[in-house]
C-alpha cells in the first residue's frame, strides 16, 4: 500500500486527470523486469475539484473496487516489487486548454521487498576521516541501517581473519527515505563524534 499526494490548481476537464505508471525496464542497475505494460488510472469527478488530493493505493488487482476515487484502471496487474517506475500525472483545465503533466522518474515500488540502498562513497581507500554518501529508497526500520567494514584481501595480500568487522549503526534521523551524507571520524570515536551515528 502507498499514498499519492497531488494538487489540482483549478477544476479539471472531465476524465482528464490520469495517473500513469510506466516500468523502467531499461534501468541498467536492475535485474527486475515488469512484463505487464503501462497502467493508466483515471480518477472520478471528486478528484477533478481544485485543491490537494491524497489517494491511498492498494494492490492494482483490486484497486477499482477498493478505492472510491478510482474510476478506471487500464491494467489490473500488480506492480512488481523492486521495480522502478516513471509516474506521470496528466491534467487539463475545464476550459479545454492543452493537457499538462508532471512526472516523477524512477520511483521504486516496494510491496514486500526491501529496496537496496545505493552507496556512492566511500570507495577505494578509507582515510581516518571519511564521508558516507548514500541514498535510501524507503524509510528504514530502526536500528537496521548499518555500515559494515570488513577486512578483505587480494591475491597478493594475506587474508585477515582476526580483525573483527567494524559496524556503524546509523541513528533514526538518518534512516529516512532520500539522500544522505554522513561524515565519519576516527572509527573508535565515531559514536561520540556524530549525532547521525547511534
């Protein structure tokens, strides 16, 4: 289940408010695909009124029956876990002027799957002071957002099986959907040097 919020600036032309989900099957980082095609939702007259609207979505297979404000759905296949979608909202005013739209690109759907974070830093060598640059695609469960630093070896290095993993648990203030940049000081003092580290 998820929520969509949007604003209609003035009364809309009948049946012109459409929400379209297009799967980004070309995403280079994703091994997931959605073979079911585009889903287009047309909302009823209540959503055509000017103002802010909040729609609570359920599974697409039961969306028309479950959500009163949904008038029709072109494709009743449920969205695919972990799949990125381009979501487009179309609108035309009652005067019949040109249709305008707003698009949010590569929005990941998470039904029962946990979406993996994307980490841009650190890479290569880790200095005594370093930044952790990452994006979370959904809010994390408290205490589960961690940076784990493991000792590894290459073919010309001696494997280190003695040194324990360094585990940094991030505070709940960081465990929210969106981009984050956390500065980490000397590891032994990390918890006391940053409010972002639990």
